[in-house]
C-alpha cells in the first residue's frame, strides 16, 4: 500500500469510530415528574413506651370508608402474613424510633388506612384513616396511633 492509501484508510477508520460514538444511544434519564409514580411521605414517631416497650407491626393500605369501618383486628393481622393488593407498606416499629418512608403507589388512593397491631389494642385506637392526604405523620404510643404535625384528614 502506498503512503497516501494508508493515510486515507486511517482517516476513514477514525470517521467510522467517531460516527459510532456520536450515534451511541444516550443513557436513560430519570422520568419527568408527571411520569413518576405518586408518593406520600409517611413519618412514624414511636414513643419510648409504644406497645408497652415492644415492637409492633404497622400496616398501611388502600381503603374505602366502608372497608375501614368494617376492618377488625384479626382481618388486618392476617394481612401482615398474607398481604393482598390493598397493602401499600408494612413495617416493624420499635419503641423510641422514627421512620421516614415514601409510600409509592401506582395511583394515589383517596383514602389510606394505617393500622398498628398492638399487643393490647383497645377500641378503635389501633387504626386511623387519612383522606386525600399528601403527607401522613403519626405518633405510635402505648396502645394507640395518633395523627400529628402536617398530616391531613386523620380520623378513626
């Protein structure tokens, strides 16, 4: 090969490499805000004597007014072991701890129920319902859940 052919071949190879690099697909970017699944911040503050100083299960699920009112302790307790499609989150809460969780759901439910499976639950103090909320903040006490702070719509 002559020198000018070698040089031309080198330039051609360089152009092919440059074109390949320029045509390389871009890395995927984070989805736009409107494409992301909606989330609701959940803040759980457990007092030092929550559940009598013992850990407890906390269950968060999509509910209707009717299902929330009809929910009994044993039905909700079964969902810890065998969750259905209404369960958004479940966690073990330890006394004196704080938990900050983003509840991510495919579609933001109108009503969310939060249930604390206390050792000695009484009345309806073990569950609270939030309607059209953008933030859930609760305090877990000795035998009750209470909405606090920036929560909206918390009721029994």
